[in-house]
C-alpha cells in the first residue's frame, strides 16, 4: 500500500516536471528580473548591450534599416523615450500614426529579435522640446508645477498614462513582447527631491503594467543625484549614467547603495557615444578609440551599457529643444541635426571609425558574432536649385495668420495663450514717434524678436527693419523716427526656437512675456498674428496658410485660391522675412535617394520639402550648414522646396542638394 502510494507520488511529480519542461521556450517561461546583482532572462544571466534609437527622430520608412544597423553593431536591446507632446499635441487629441506609431516600432524591434527598454516619462529631457511635455500644459492656470506632486499635473499624467500604458502592457516581455524594462521619469535627482511624485508614478505604472515588469530610473552617478531619486522601497531599479571615460566601478559600487540587496545589476543606461551641439558652437565630437576603451571597461567586466546614442537621427519640424546656463536668459537652442556623433550617423552611415571600434569591443567582450557591415544608404547629388521669392511676409500677413487664433489684447500675450504652440507670432501696435530716435525695451522675449517699423497710413507695405532683440543678449534696441504724418506701426516677429528641456527653467513659455516700452512708456493695444505653415507648396496661388503645431507640424499642405496673388517685387530687400520656392526633378523611383540641402549663403529660417518640415537652418550662426532630406519624403517627378527666410537670402537665390552633411558654417569655424 505504501509502495503503491510512493509510486503514485513519483508519477505525479514526474508529470508536473514534464508539464513544466514542456513550457520551456514557450510564453509561459518568459520572464526578466534582477537577482544576485545580475539581470536574468528566462532563468539565464543576461548582459544588456543596448542603444538609444528614437522612433520619433527617424522617418518610419527607415525604422527597420536603423534597427538592423544597431543589431549589426552587436546590440541586443533598443532604448527609446516616449515624448508625450508627440502623442497628445492638443488636450485629449491622441496621435499614434506615422512618426507616432510606437506600437509598430516596438513590434518591429521584436521581429528583429531585439529587446526594448522603454522610457515613458512623463518627462524625458532628450534635447526634445519642453522635455517631451506638451506645451498646452503651460496654458493652465494657476500654473502647473511640472515634475512634482502638483495635483492638477498628476491628474493630467494619469490621463495620459491611462492611454499609453494599456498600449504598452501587451508588449511587455512577460506578456510575449519585447519590453524588458520601463523607465520612470528621467534624471530626476538633478532636478528635485519630491519622492511623493516618484511614488505616485510607480503606483500608476504598476496599476497598468503589473508587478513583474522591472521599473527603473536613470540618474547621474553621484551621491546627491541618487539620493534624491532612488526609491528602492518601491522595488524600482536605480541605473546610472556618467561621463564617458570615468572609472565605472566606483560608480557601480555607489549604485548598489541605492538599490535593494541583490537588485543592483551594474548598468550605465546612458553611455555617451558623443554629445549634443547648440547653434553657435563648434560641433561636438568624441574620439572613437577612447569611447571604445571606455565601453570595454564596462562590457568586458560583465556589466551592462546602453549607448546614448546608438543612432541620433533628426529633430524634424519644430521639436528640437534647448538648454540654459546660470539663468533662463543664458539660452542655447539645439541644432536640427541630432547626429550626436553617434556610431550610426544621422543619415544611417556606419562606415566610420566609431562604429567599427565599438563593434569590435562588443564582439570581444560578449562574443557576439561579427556580422558583415551594412552598406551605407545611397545618396544623390541633385545639384543647384534656383529659387524665386514668391511672397514677402508683410505682403501676405493677413492671409497666413490663423483667423481662429488671431487676438487683440491690451498687453502682449504669450504664444501658448493663444494656441500658437510652435513657430512664429507677429505682434503689432502703434505709437507716436516724436524724438529723433527712441529706445525700444523688451525685458523678456522668448526667444528671438525681429523689429520692423512703418507709417501707419502705409499699412504693412515695405516696413523698415530696425534690428533684433534676443533672449540671450540685448533687451533694448534703438529705433529711428520715420517722421510719419500718422502714427508709427511697430511689428515684432517673435520666433520660438525650441523650449528648454533640462534644468530648473523648463517652464518655458514662448513669445513676449513682459511689458514693451518705448522711451519708458508702456505700449498697449496689441494685435497678435499667429503665423501658420500649412499651405506652402504653391505660394503664388496662396489664399490661406494655417499651421499644425504638433506631430502634424512635420508636414504642410496647400490650399489653393482661385486667382493668383500678385507678388510685389519690391519686397526683395534684405532683412525682410520672405518665402522662396524652388523645384527639382527626379526622373524615376530608382533615382530617389537621400540628400542634404546646403544653405550656405542663406541666413536663418525653416525649410519644407514636399510639404514636410525638415527643420530650422541658421548657417549665419552655424555650425550646421545642411539639412538632411531622407529619400522617403521625395517623389518621382517634381519636388518642391519652400524656404521661409527671416533675413537675407543667398544672393544667387540657390540651394545645393549634396551628398554630405556639412558642419562648417558660422563665425566659430
């Protein structure tokens, strides 16, 4: 009897064992966790060799290409932010198509056998406008305290994550997807110490994602940063970043103090392969061999690293961010290019010393097979393109201002207040010019104001350029007396050059944020014209231009009028904002290739190709001279380039479509 029972128990145990064994390799066995200070994937120690590749900085047609180049580098994991402002450009107006189709991007990574570390914010930094926050948050009164336990702010985060995280949950690794870790906030330790805020984010994430997903934070590898943001009691893994070339192991030992026992797998979640560049600076570069040596010091000792960036991409449209120095006036806007001196270049090229050096180190340290180097994407030199000026801003200002957002106010309003989230806002008022010259004062302008004058009786015809007031330099401007028989009209064109994305001054409203005075007298009775860029591909037939201040701002579309608007040739004067149009022909689909538009000889502005906003240019300041034009935005036949130039154009009125990027413009070169 006893022996029979033992036999039954033995058979039962065997059946259980076989049932468990049969699940190995299936969905039931998928699990990722941290144990004994080691990442464990499906019961086996796992070393993360990752890289940031941001879906929103790459045309979707190139997502697969860039991920394959990352995989050929030897990476097994992709890390990406999720920018809230891309996905909710207006309150409760959600975008998950095109550039914003994050689910397709994550599934594509899985198809390519790559894992994902997802950085859901709500704040991301990333040299992205407002650190990923949607700018309509800046319109709420009383003003929100971003990145805090402010109840109104948290309610909006909860509403956003209530949409995002249910989309993410089926793609978690434990649920059969590629996502092994989800990051909460970003580098909060260098910003504040509101632990209540971090606890709330963890609870909210757990509500939608469950208790099995590894949540993590990223902060600089210094005690102050880690102390401010580590929340090990919530079972949140604290990862670190630090300057490339620093000895990683003292930092990893410090990391252990801010994680639970056994829960501190050494991870540099931002291993910097390069650095960002602002307008007016020399382009930031780092040495390939020293970068590879620093990575080797991590990977060859069984620690993990995520390359920031593996591939930088491009800040298309108006999404590039900015930084500040000692105060908010020490403003530094980021380039359109986010090349970052990464191993995979902005345009996808990998035949460079940094890619090859990092690839060798990854192979040496991890044993990852060396796959053949991918071929560089073909590029075309389409040559010189002649442009013609098709409209002066002041000739068509009534048509290109969104009538639904145009506003009259006693005092100047900031951009977000009237729904102008990106781009430009034209302010206009009148005053009596009595002195030979006057001093115009704008104590607070975000970010750059061009000043024009005309006699009111003349309307907006041929206003006279008076100068520029910039956030980072002078706040006053001497303006002439036009000796008008009537009042003098004052026009101030303000450009939003990108919101601050890091540091204490991220609450960065745009436009004119202070009273405006002439000779100490405050000017009143302002009209505000939000400039819009939704109809640029045939400006001579322009009737209405409207702007799209969100993910759709990457594109513009034309609305044609029944009759052609006559263009005033007299408006070719220097320093007057104007629109220029050019065409180039591509004979066949097979001839469509990547290219770059060189803006040498131009000054400052925004460029559109086939209704796609390829970004800001500023060769007068540099260092970026050329903007990247990926092949998917081109087409067989006629291709249209439209330029909004803020000052003087190239004297020859030409642009050059070339095969190489150019970072040698500006006075610093």
